[in-house]
């Protein structure tokens, strides 16, 4: 990162300490234990497309900001669900971003992109309407070079492990291809994460179709709740054989609930008949989180909970372009009572690892930090999505350290689809943690040697252990 001050510290003494802490971890390998990079990218290792399709079209942070100013995603090349016309000229898309670059002042999107331009592509020219073609051409020229193909960049970025995210109905063909090339499988550089939302969330319009696919790919009869659970266990085994170490659950809430097998079966059968209510859907999701915790105790997978997104709040955007294009909004999320059934059952069992994230930062100090500080099974995930910013990362450390310390947190996860932004995101997280630790050293609240050890743990050792990227099975 080429910046005048390589830290997010303000006080001069603190900045000097932060630089020293940051430099000690700057070259440490990157661990990406949760993200959404398409595994096909690395399996095929084809040259990246043009700069617009690489950096603008798939980035919902970018497209949603422009939408907020009246620029529809179709003008940015985002595909329509109905196959309707969208802009296909990459240079036109790029110029549109450059003409509206002022909209991103002070945002993390601008930070990610500008640092990607500089550190990945070596482009120092500031993006402006008048420099749009110059910046586009410089990046396009880099993309044509062999050193900028996905696997070459993976090596250059210093990524040790990258986890993608797939559903139980995915055949993991891309991961098999990676394994055949020596890139995947247990202990591999590219692994998957098991995310079963498509077969758990009855509110999805395609839930019953996905249950049918689950039956086909697992060979189990999903007409019954018992068969459904057997199918999920079977797919977890397949994911583990492909190198998976974690599950991920993106539920609207953090609610957990212990149903009897008969109660759960009754809700499941209503779902299959198409008569399940919204309350049934929430009850089933809550029950399944507890069920997945039980499965994790059996097979060792780390359980991640990513609650709190009001999915597809912008219904017109969803109708036109589908999921994951910027229409989701954070909502208030409660954890103390929601997680209690799970924690009552398994929270004191250190063999279980549950990593909880939030989009509601007001819960950091009030709920999440005390919970993580009180249950051996529970860890705090990094600020993510709308909170993966320098300011929110600082607020996270200030809010949770009093009650949870550093060692009940799980290190940084980039949670991104934007492959080229991964090193930038990790770099920003390391600078932010260095600045916070430096403030403790400057106040004589932490010796420098302990701050340096903590810095290395946050950057590398904690996520490697907690997400079982060290080869541990249990």
C-alpha cells in the first residue's frame, strides 16, 4: 500500500509504534477462511476479462452506490434475470464509474479500488472522468500478461488458504479440478465452505426444488425429515473429503431452537406440502442451527453464523437482477436470547467452535463480547459486509476487547467476491489492528513485546487455529 502514513493512527507516537507492529506482520501469509470467490476462477486459470467486468460489474458495493444516484445496474453491465438488454461495452461502463467517482469519497469502496489499482496493477494515475481511458488501458494491459492470471496472482498475493462457498447441492466439480491440479483437497490452497441456506430456508421460492436436488446428489430420500438429515450429513462428508473445514449460515436472525424430532418433522412436512408459514420457516431455521451444531460435534466442522441481513429489501432490484446485487440491508439483531438454546446445549463444550458475526455493531459490547467471554465454544467473527471498514474495525476492537479480549476473536475474514481486493482488505485490517494495539502500548496498557505477539496472532495464528486451517480435525 503506497500511502503517506501506513497506519490509521493519528497521534505521532502511536503512529510510530503502529508502523513497527504492522511491519512485523506485513509479509505474513494471508488466510481467507470465508469468502465468495468463484472457484472456477482458479480452477480454469483463464485470463481475467476486461477491467469493467473484473472490478465493476460483480461488485455490489459499487453498483448499489451508483443505483442510489439513479444509475441502474443495467447501465453497468449487471445481467438481468429476464435476459434483457444491458450495457456490454466495458469501456462505456468504466467511463460511467469514472464520471461518478466523486460519489465514493470517504467510502471503503474507493479505498479498496484505489489501493487495488496501485498495489495490484501498479497504476498511480488518479481515476477521474478525464483519466478514465488511461486507467482502463493500463489495467487492461496488465490483465493481458501471464503474471496477472488468477493462480499467478494467488501466489503473488501470498494467499496460503482461500475458502470459497458452495451449497450442499453443488457437485464440487471445480474443487475436484483444483485437487487434481494440486490446488485443492484436504490441506489444499483452495477449499470450500458448506453453506446449506438453500435447503434450510423455506422462505426461498426455490426451496422445494433444492430439496429435490439434495436428494439426487446425496442418494438419500428427502421425503422425510430423517432422510433430509441423512442427506445433509452425506453432503458434509463429501465437503470434508474435498477439504472443507467450516460451515456457514446466513440466516435473517440468530435464533436457535431445540425441537423434538417429531416437531421438526411436522414443520418439514408442511414445507414440502407448500403450506409452511413465515413462522414455520423461522422455527425451522432456528432448529437447524442447533442440528448443525450437533453435526459439527460429530464431524468437526466449524460453525459460522452470519445473521442480520434483510435480504432483497429492494424488491424491484431483485425482480430485475436477482440476488447479491446490492439489495440487502442490515437490521437489528438480538443474540443473548436467540443463541441461548444452542449455548445451553453446547456452549460449554470446547470441542465445538461457533464463530458469530453481526451487521448490528451496537451488539458488539452489549451482547456479543460478553457472550464470547463467557462460553468456550463461542468466538467473535470480524466486522463484515457493511462493517468491513477502517472505522468499523477500530470500533470493533474498542467495543469488544474489554469483555472478550483478543483471543475470543477469530481474526480477519475478507468475505469478498472481488479476488483482486483480497490483499488490500487484509492489509487494511492489519493496519487497523496495529493502530489499536499501538494505542494500548502508548498508554502503557500493554508491553510492546506482547503487542507484537498479539499482532501476529490476530493476523495469522488465530484464524489458522480457529478455522482449523492447521489440519486439526477436532
